[in-house]
C-alpha cells in the first residue's frame, strides 16, 4: 500500500457556515491563483466555482453564501482573487465587503458581479479601488476572460450600460431623475417620502411617475415598480445593503 504524503493528508474540504473551504496545506506553494467566491445564489455560486475549476491557472480555496464570510476568510487566510456578488440576501452587501477586503489587504484583487442592470454601482466600485466589475447577464466577455485580465493587472470595467426593456421602452429612455424615483418606488416609498428625499415638490414627483407610465405603457405606479424590481432594472441601496426594514 502506498503511504499517503503529507500533502495528501493536508488536503481537505469542509463546510463552514454554509460555505465550502478547501485547505491546501503544504500545497500552498502552488503558483495557481487562489480564488475565493461569495454569492448567495446557489446556482450562480456553482457557476463561478465551475469557471475556476475548469482552468489550470486557478485554485478554488473557499466558496461562501455571504460576503461577510469571505471577509473573515481573507483576513485569516488571504487570497489572490475574490469574485463577489454585489447583492446579498443576508448580512452586508458585496460592495461594502469588497471595500473592507481591500482596506485589509490591498494586494487581493476583486471582481464584483451582478445579475441586475444597475450600473450606478460601477462608480462606487471604482472609488473603492475594486479592480473589475462584471455584468452576469449582459457582458459579452466571459468571467474567465475577466479573471485572466484582472490577474494580469488590468482593471476590467464594462464600457456600456445595460439597457433592458421596461414595458414599451428600454432603460435608456428614462431620465436619471426618473430612475432615481423608480428606485424609490421599488421600495414602496410614498410620493411624499420621495418628494422630501429629493427636495422636490409633490407635483414634480407625480409628473415624473406619470411620464414613466406614459413611456412604459404600465397602468399604475405599482405595476411599474413591480416590473422594474423583477427585472433588476434598478436597485435601491436599501436592497443592496440589507437595510430592508
């Protein structure tokens, strides 16, 4: 019987708070890029894991269902690359946790990803020093391409804004002010609350909502908001950060 090597004994995988961690022990000297994944959606997380495992250049060391677990792991064990979804159902969001990871160790490179069409996060990610940003549903580039370019020192950001349809028109047909108000509608804010937040009149809020109804063809503000949220056309910060009270 061939004796097990120390390296074989040190290789193990186990669940940690709904996450999977692979400890490489004496194989840590490998030149492969050590990757940590954080995505609360099981299918998407599995998709990310597959992309990492299909390349000989990458090694999956941990995969989590929350961004905070990734922060803790990177603080303890380190990593070369983190692939993290922006939105999380529980706990802190990916954008906030990505910034924390960078503050703890600026050498760790990060790719933020989202399945929504919300592009306002791009500027925030750049300001936080996040290397790359990838739209799952809208980017023609594969995740593996973004990973390779990111690890070569590039900052890979989309040169476009996702432009899905909302009723009869595309997102680009709505003005920035209309999009701001639409974000508020997706959280069931009243017209009065929206007017107060943006320091505009109640009449102006109603006019913007009516303009969006005229453009999209929806019959009322509820139908407009429900469809915008279901499509991920816009995302309110409360939904990103978990402040859903």
